[in-house]
């Protein structure tokens, strides 16, 4: 069964075709709206929706061509129904539903966060619950217990900014373009992570929650007090910032694994492309004899294949999601 996954929740128009039999990704092209949003220093929802509308047809065609298949070979179309920006979500949902109707195949609405968790399954097809999932992106930072397929328990989430948002906002203070995560990580390679001790919020508390908003203030204050004109100073700030974020993510993940007595950690979301985070988590898991599964680089940031993968996983466990309406606010587990 070939499944087309369509992702348009934010600023990537992405489509992937996945073979459900063995989770092989046949194609996964995307258009990243960097040029459209760069002048604004962040994503403008209206601009994003228009760009999705312009690009989605081409990206679907590209996905079909690269997979060497025709629309008639598709058996299901999965699309992101939330969380995300209303306009962008609507473009993807309308396109997916229209195409599915035309092809007389089902359209399936997918939770974007399930997609990020499913991304690791593309690299590890035999991966199965129970596991703890750490989802770290530009909009989310969450620790989730996945007890059985699609039985989610929230173990902690950010109380303010997401980890990716902290990278992006601090990067902006350093004059880096949006999204700054990958650039911060690149500069960090030449920096000294012990040079500045940025705060690790909620570290000593028993909660699984995160807080990253203080980091931005700390970085802003540091820049104000010391300046950041020299490249080496910038590199030191990037390395110290990255270390603070990685420290807290590793510490909270290990705590969640201890509490739940689960012995696998699954990483997902755009920030999972960060090598320091991957290495930090892999090392901590190894010390405790915990299995660790992170997606390959191309499946970390938003992409269509992860949306197809999430729909396939639900299909295989007989838990198809029949809701087709878009939902900008759609947590995996509603806060109690
Ligand atoms: O999952 P994603 O593509 O979109 C959302 O669902 O938000 O994540 C994008 C986020 C951005 O904040 C970006 O700066 C961050 O992921 N990111 C990184 C790296 N690559 C992307 N953060 C740190 N290090 C990276 N290498
Ligand atoms: Zn995402």
C-alpha cells in the first residue's frame, strides 16, 4: 500500500510517499519557505498559507515522479490536521481531501506530533511501544509515555517557549537568520561551552516540565553586558546556549525513563537534528542500558514521510483517525 503524506502545518510544503509494507520512503520532497519569511524574522501565517497554495501541486507531482508512481498507485492520503497555523493547515487539508475524493481513496487527518514520533519508525521499522518520546521542535517540547500504540500520557511539556524557539530567539539576538537552530549548532562547534553558565530552569524540581523563556533573557543580558562582536564570543555563546538546552533535555528525559521504568527513548522534532543533543541522549541512554531511537536527519524537521508513517501506524493497529477537520491547537494529551 502506497501512502502520500502531506505536511503544511507551518512553513514547509512537504510531501512524502511511503510504502506501508516495510515503511520504505519512496520520495520525500519539500519546499522550505525561507525566502518568504526571512524579511520578517519569523513565520507570517498569511504569507505561509499563500506560499503553500502556490507550491503544493508541484511538490505532490515531484513526490509522484521521484517515487516513479502515478496518482492511481496511491491507496491513502494522510495530511496534518494540527497543531499548526490555521491557514497553512487548511491548504494541506483541502488539497488532500480533494485529491482523495477524486481518486476515491481515504483521506486521513494526522496529528503533527504523532508524525514527529513516527519519524523514528521510518529508520527503525521494528520499533514498538512502550517507550518514552521526547518531541522537540520549534513549537513543542514534550515528554510523552507511549504505553501502547497511540495510548499517550504526558510526562512533561514546556511551560513557555519550546526548545527550538529558544534556539531561534537566541540566534536572532546574535544576528542569525531564522530558523537559527542549525546555525547556532554550527557556530557552537568552535565555541567553549563552559564559557557562560546559562540557567537550567526547573532542573532541580520534581516536575517533568520545561521552561526555556529565561534563556532568552539570560542571553540578551549577557550580550548587553559583554557585547558579542568577536566571532569567538559568538561561538562561545552558541556553545554555552546549546549545552544548557541539551543538559536540561537529557536530564528530564532520564528522569522520565526512571519514573516510568521504560527502557526505550524515542527522539523526534526539528531539534532532534542537533548532534550535541543526539550524542548527549545516546550517551546517557547507553550508561543506563536504555535503547535509543532517533530519526535520520532528513526526517527530523517537518516532512511528508513522517505524516504518511503516522497514518500507516494507526492503520496497522486498527486505529484510523476519522476526524478530517483542521485544529490549530491539538495536543497529544489534553492538559488536565
Ligand atoms: O519540527 P520542525 O521542523 O517544525 C516544528 O514543528 O516546529 O522544527 C523546527 C525547529 C526550529 O526551531 C529550528 O531552529 C530547529 O527545529 N532546528 C534545530 C536544528 N535543526 C532544526 N535546532 C537545533 N539544532 C539543529 N541542528
Ligand atoms: Zn514539526
